[in-house]
C-alpha cells in the first residue's frame, strides 16, 4: 500500500541530470498475484514500473517521467511510465496516470503505458498529463489515445470501447474474463483466477485450482467475453 518510489530530480545543490542518481526502474514486479494500492513512481531512467508477474492488479498509479532526458535516452528507447511484460496473460489496473515534463529537451515518446494488446481493455481510465516543458507523448496506451504535450492536449484519457461482442463459446487456452463479465480479471487456459476459481477457458481435465469454473465457456455456456 501507498508506495512513492522517487529518483531525486533535484538536490540541495540544484537540479539533477540523467548522469546523477542513476536508477533504471522504480518498481519491478516479477511475482504472481501482486496487488498494489496507491502506487507512485517518478523520474527513473527506464520504464518506471515493469510488471512481468501474472494476475497483477493496481488501484491508482501516478508517475512522472524523468525531466532531463533527451530523445535518444527516452523516446527512441521506447520507455514508458508503466509497462506490462509482453508474455503476461492477466493484468488489470485502475486509474493509471503518466505525467510528463521534459524540461531540457524536446522529446517525442510513443506512449505513456505499454502492455500486450489483449490487456488494453483491462486498463480502466488510463491517462497522460502534460505538466510543462517540451515534447509530446503521442498515445496513452500502446498506439491508442490522443497526444498530450506541446501543440496537443494538456491531458488525455483513453476509454476503450465496451462494444466487444460476447461469445457463446471459447476455445481452450483463449484469453477470457475470470468472472464471465467484460471487466473481470483476465485469464488464459489452465490458470487459476484471483478468487481461486478455475479459468473458464481451462481444459476439462485441469484440476489445479481449489475452486471450479465460475463459467465454462468451452462447454458453450453464455456470458463470457473473449478478449
């Protein structure tokens, strides 16, 4: 709960540059089933938060990108304020905000948040905010959402469409919702959901979870959303 992980952007002697107080990431989550409440990470020199564990959840996230970086150090490197690793199957986050103030150089960053495409609907109300300075963040999450920065909006939110069509049946191994509703935590195949129930797209002979499926979409049950 309530972590503020901060690489110092100034000292008693004045402002710092990327060669000072070097720190790559504020938080790396490699374990499964980790939940964060009230997380803030600021000014680190690579992805501020890097999450590679499964079934992670974040409730409120505030980040501020490093002030002194240039295009090569940040924009060209593709760093973001919050990254979920490319092979993660299940992750959900509420209120993820990435703020930027490129103080010394005009930096163009592609996105504030990066995640596997199938997890985009599980980011609720993500946003980017231009505080001051130079440059632009072109998208909120992946290649979605409008720009914030010089010549663009001061802040921008991305609200994914809820128009995905419910599927009456899924295949074993599909990425689906644990609860059978669109906004539930995602799972895939032979996995357990956070409530210990079996993922709805698990195979019929999978018995590795304490509880059975809440919905069995592999059997043609209705009410499941395939991501």
